[in-house]
C-alpha cells in the first residue's frame, strides 16, 4: 500500500515536529561525496545500509524537481522529489509517497562542509511529522540510525577511494 505524504517546503527542515541530525567526518572531498549522493543514486545500496535499490525517474538531467524511487530492506519503498541539488554543498529531498503508515511528512537534507586535508564533514538531517506512537519509535531508533549513518559514511569513503584508485 502507498501513503501520500504532505508536500512541505524547505522550511519544514527547521519546523518539523521531529528532527534527527547526524554528522560524520569523511576523507573524501565534497565534490566526490556530492557526486555519490546526488548523481549516482543506483550506488546507494552499496554504501547505505538498508537500501536495496535507488534510481531517478525519467531522463537526465537530474536536479531540483526530479523524482527518485527507493526501496529498502523489508519491502519499504518511497517516491522522493529532489528540492535542492547544489553541487558540493547540499542535496535535499522530500518524500512524496511511502510504503509505511503513520508518516505525515518527511524530508531529508544532506549538507557537505569542506574539512581539513580536503575531506568532508557530512551532515544528515531527517525531518518528520509522524503520529504520536511512531514519534517514540523514531526517537528510540536514533542509536541505530547513528550507527547506520556512520557505517554508511565509512563505506562511502571506501567506495570513493576505490573509484579514485581505478582512475
């Protein structure tokens, strides 16, 4: 079954009833990290735990306004709309449809900040409006999400380094 979520604007990232924010230090430079986040959706299952597939809908070019379909472990699926695709800085999208009940609105924001030695500080924010029972579930899942995010950042660093070594 598919649930249609409320279409929020970017302000939702600051005003959402529930916000989860995570940060990781990466060795890869911001341009390489952005390329994997925004330009290579099919690669997400290789580095982000829980993803089984991801891809844009339609033909390139891909950017703000583009739709993306994702599937997660357990058959969970979503349709997203890219809101911001700012090379080397930011990638944000809104979830339009989800295969899970109880989510009223959802948005994710990935921000990249250059760090020392040409690395990246990666910030991931998940903004949600969910029913009261799910709010506790999401808050309780924070430790799991922290581990998944840190693991994803490490795996993404390895993926980027391997691609760079192949030239």
